């Protein structure tokens, strides 16, 4: 399925009006699809897999801002550390320290978001409130914790989803230094924006269904 340019322009206009950043989730999609959105002005793209991100970054324009939005293993940080713009899913102190270590080696600052577990599903990664407070005490020289990220339950119950986002926004508000609240995907981004999201991650509405073949 080709890139849905009309959907992109409509969503972008809607998000720009609320000063919300759109991260186009391009995992499993070919370089040609990413270039189509790039030519429309999109610069923030999100990938879930380290190798796929490294391969695409090598082939695409250097002014793309790459977001790593998947579950990142500590031993893979070094591969994306030279160029990644923002790591969304930092869910442990160990990972936070490893990102800082790799950033220090490269003499660059890497921005990260701490992932908070807000969904009912056990499969979702993330810190709880106590772990968040502990992570905020970690001494970092080359990593900036810019905010929080969370994924709501995969549910048709919009009130449940809204309440989960609302709870995350409440945690976010406890840290006045934070600038980014990344919550909301293709199915629930409008609720997320209503509840205070400053960044949404949208894939299937722009690119169609994932290619897992």
C-alpha cells in the first residue's frame, strides 16, 4: 500500500495546530516510503529495531531526526548512539547508564524519555512511579532525560485509555524540567493529544499495515 499522503497532511495540520510533534513510525517500511514523507516535509521518523534503523539511516538524508521507539537492549546502544535523536523507551537504570556511557565515548548528548508502564497488559515494558523517581536520581553527564513515554492498553474502552494517559500526564507534571510527553499511536493519538501529549507515534495511518513477511 502506498503512503497515504492525504492522511499525512491532515494529521500533520491537526498536530501542528496543537504544537504536537509527529513521529512517523516507519518500521518494516521501505526507504522509498520514508522518502515520500520526507519530500512532504516530514523529518521525525521512528524505528523499533536497531539493525533496521542503522541500515535506513545510512541510506537516507542526514537531516532526518531518528527516534528509537522499540525495546532497546543495552548491548545494542552503541550501534545507534552516534546518530539517534531521541530514545523513547528507557525502562531501566541499567539502560540509562549504558546510553550515557556510549554518549560520553562519542562526546555527544543523547536525549531520552523514560518509559512508564501505564497499560493493563503485562507485556508492556516500563517503570513504575518508584522506579521513575530512582531513575531521576542517576547522575548523567551526556544524557538528558527530556520527559516520559507510555503506551495505553490495547482496548476499545476509550475511558480506560483516557485515564491511563491522564495518569501519565500527572506524573509528567511533577517534573517541571520535562519538555516531551510521548503518548498516543494510530488508534488513540487523538485522546492522547486531548490529555496533553506533546509527541505522537503514528505508523499504520500513514504507511498502511506493517510488512512482516
